[in-house]
């Protein structure tokens, strides 16, 4: 996961194919629990930045290291940390993929950079429905107005990122 405080993660964003099966994609990810990296799929609608992903990964790994994890597995803990919600159902509601998700973010973490990249690429290659759907957009995918309403703050990118990170930090305080 990390050397010092460095967090290793790899992610790819895809347009959600109109014909994808949510349950099948989730089951495919769950079947990869034996690989060195943790794989997760999220709806990136409320993701502000790569920094938000890195902080969520850091807190996920730290929670398991210090035995302060809420979920039984790191993929679910990642959703909890990312959402800032202690209830798994609420975390899934915010960042879990749904049939109406317009984009899918696939992330691999927990291994070395090389392992994360290899494991993610291998999984994506197996998921033929995603072929040619990768996009090169940068985060955030949502408009600043939408994000400021969601995070209940000013319409300023740094303020929105700060609020997203504060929401994640609340998990440790509660």
C-alpha cells in the first residue's frame, strides 16, 4: 500500500455502457479477492479529485492496520471512508454503482504500484463490455455547482475538496 506515507493506487474511468449488468460487474470484482490488490468499482459523480481517492485509500489501509475498520473487507471499508458515512448502505448509496450511473471508476490499491496496475489491467481486459469505453476526462466529472450543493459549501474547487476531505475525516472522530 505505502512506503512511508506514499499511497499506491491506480484508477480508470469509463463511460458506463448502456447494456452493463451491475450485479455481474460487482460479482466479477468480488471474485478477484485472491489477488494482491483490492479492486473496487464506484460511481465517480461526487469524486472531487485524485487526492480524495488517495486519502480514502490511506484511511482504509490505516483502519485495518490499527484494527479500527468498520467493514470486514477493504473494498467496503474504502466506500465507507470515501463517503464519510459509517453505515455501509449509506456509503453504497453515495458511491456504489447503479444502473443509472453514467460513469464507472475502477480502482486498485493495497499492492505495489506495479501489482495494482497489472491487476486492474487484467480485470479490465476480462470485462469485455468496457472495451473502448475508457475516457480521459479528469476529476471532477460533475460541475462545480453540483458539487458545491452536494458538499454544502462555496462554489470554489479547493473549498469543495476541503469539505470532501473533512467529511472523510469525520469517520475517525465519530
